[in-house]
């Protein structure tokens, strides 16, 4: 049996539909470019019929990304499949992913159908999708709680109808590893034409078992796994790509399976997603959390100094985490900066390099040592995928324990200079209120986090926030050696997203998400 496992990435679909993870079209494109570099095999770019924004994202990703299969989700409805194809037709290697629920709970209470009707609908729509695309994936939603014989019948029928991928989702994260492994084994034994399709799994993490279940599935013959970066997704999320891939790599002796993922791109992908959505990962998150490679206990540190293998089962370098090296100083030129960015994996245009260079010089005036992490923060700060409708100009704050915090902010919109002041509960609150007064946009701050990009008291503070506006959440990011300035920049960044989104995309979902 082939030992190559296909990585089907659904960060931009199942991941993006989770609260706090929505992305604009430009953000999805940026993430898709990184997924291509990461070497995933399939990118599920959205659910084309769900909204204009989703449709455009699938279309633009189809037009631009050529090294991955591009997929759109579609219910077993002709209108969904038509819409998916309208967006996917530009892809070099398109895949229509259609699904219907197969568990009795869903069939009775959600679909109000019977099993025969579900089977007929599935077959009819796989055939319909097949008119457009050679590659068609069929998912049996809530397969984890479905009757196994019915599941096998429907899989056999849709493979006869032309499905090239059969997906077994544990939609509600209910199964446990042995049980799921056995289900995959049974499907392989009982579905006579299973060899004509790729057997795929899609696990949710409600019991914290999504990765364990995915591993049990591949150990029993599944050869596609659906994952998301950082494990984002509905409720407790989906199987995390980085955990699944590194488990396979680290335990190759046991599983003898491989993927096409370039593991050194893992950390960059995780960081990019965090900065696009504002959704941070917990410090102790496996593989990409801040503590994943930190050794605190004396005994561990001693062991590490003697031989790294005492406490390290994989190296940070293997997932693209490098010790933040001291790189450049105040007198480094544009060329050296451009070269360092290249080494870090960023190909900057001449204009972008100029913007980054100005920012680098400003930072070097405030901070003695500049590290790789500072350069990455500069790039994320300055080279944004959304236009800077409001631009930060300056900030003045008066704060203390005995006085009412007051902030005065100056912004630029086009040629116009705009200024206002506000008091607040603290200096950050006062700064955000002053920005609200200038822009006339009142967002609700739902998440705020700050961390130092490097060590040292003069380190850059990076602020990641999520705001809510008209029932939609937007991320914002800002960095500065002054944390109030970083907070104001993050808030302005989020407001620019609000304005840009309402100008370019109605943002109204036309149907409920799955
Ligand atoms: O969780 C699920 O069942 C899904 C399907 C649409 C694959 O996301
Ligand atoms: Zn799902």
C-alpha cells in the first residue's frame, strides 16, 4: 500500500468559519500562498455558495495557486455545485467536495429524510458534480455516529457514481481512536470498490482526540487527512496539521508514512494565521506554542546541555523555529536587510523593501539590537494585505494612578490630518476611544493580547486584538517598543479591515455555515 498521506487543508473553510477566525479575501489569498509553500496537497478555499466573499476567495485562489488541488465545499444541491464550479473553473486541478449527513440523528431531525432518500441524493449529486470535474469528493457528514452498514452502502454507491475521494468525518468529535481505526478498517473490508477512491478522514477535536483519531485512521489505511493550521475550526477545532504531520515524521519508525509537507514552513504558517486572524495559540500548544521547545526545569536543562536528545524528540529548526539571532544594526544597509529577509523566506519587492527599511531604521533608533523576530514583526506591521485607509501619525498619553488617563491621537486619511482626544479607563482604552471618535466606527473589543517579540526591556511589544463590528469579528495587529502605540496601531489595523470589508464585500452570508 502506498505510504504517502495526502494533506487536505481546510483552514480557509472549516477553520475560517469558526468564531474569531474570519478572514478577508486578501487575507485568504495570503494564507493560500503560504499553504502552497508549506506543501499541502489540497486547499479547501471556501464554500462558494455561502457568500460573495467565499465565492471570490475560491475563485481568486483557483486563479493564483497552481501547485495544489483547489477545492470548494457544496451541499448535495445543484445550485451549490454550480456555484462551486463557477469559482473552481479557473483552477489547474479542481475538486468539488459535496456532502450530506448520514447519521440517523441528522437524517431524521435535520434533513427530514430517510436513508434511501439520502443515498439517492448523494448519488445524483456526485454524478452532477462529475459533469464538471473529474475529481469529486463525497463526505458522509457525522459518519462517526452513522450506522456502519449504511455508511458502506452509500460509499459503494457514490464510488460507482464517480466519487474519487470518500471522506469519513467525525463531525462532532465523538469517536475515540480504536473505534475510529476499526471503522476505517471495516470500510476498507466491506466496500468492494473502495480501491477506486482515496479514503479520507476529517476529525473534530471536541474530546481533544482529533489528531489521535486521524493517526488511528492512517494506521488502518486512510490516505487523506483533513487538517487546519493551529487546529482552528468549528467549536474545539479540527485536527491540527502541525501535530499530525510531526507525529508522522517523528514516529516514522512505527508508522512508515509520509506527507509532502515542508516542515520548516510550519512555524511561519502558524504565525501568519495568528497575525491574520488575531487568534493566538496557547503557550503550551504542541509544535508551535511559545513553550513547545522551552526547557525550564534544572534537570532538563542539564540534560539538554549534555545531549539534546535527552528531552527533545524533534528539533525546533525542523519546524522552522530558529533562535532569534542578532542580525543587524543601525548601520546595516538596504542590501543586507533584503538578503536577511530572503534568508527568512520573504521575497520583498523594491517598494516593500523600502518601506521595511524605513521602519527598520526607526526601530534601530529606539532599540540597540535587532533580531530576526523584529524583522518579521516589521514585515507583518508594514506590509499589510489591506489598504491603510486610516494611518497612524502620532499619539500623546497622560496616565498615572492619581489622574484620569487621557489620549490624543493624530491619524491621516488620504491628505487629511485628523485629531481627537478622549479619556478612558486606562491609556489603551483612552486611545481606542479617541480613535472611535475620529473614525466614527465603534467596535467592541473582544480579545486583546500582548507579548514581547524578543527578550530585553526594550523589546518590541506585539499586540493582537479581535474586535466585533456588525456581528462580524476582525483581527488587528500592531507592534512598537511603546505598548500603547502598539495597541493603537492594532486597533487602527482592525478598523481598516472593517472599512475595507464593508467597501469591498457585502460580507452577508447567504446560508448558514455547516
Ligand atoms: O465536519 C464536517 O462534517 C465537515 C464536512 C462538511 C466535511 O466539515
Ligand atoms: Zn468539519
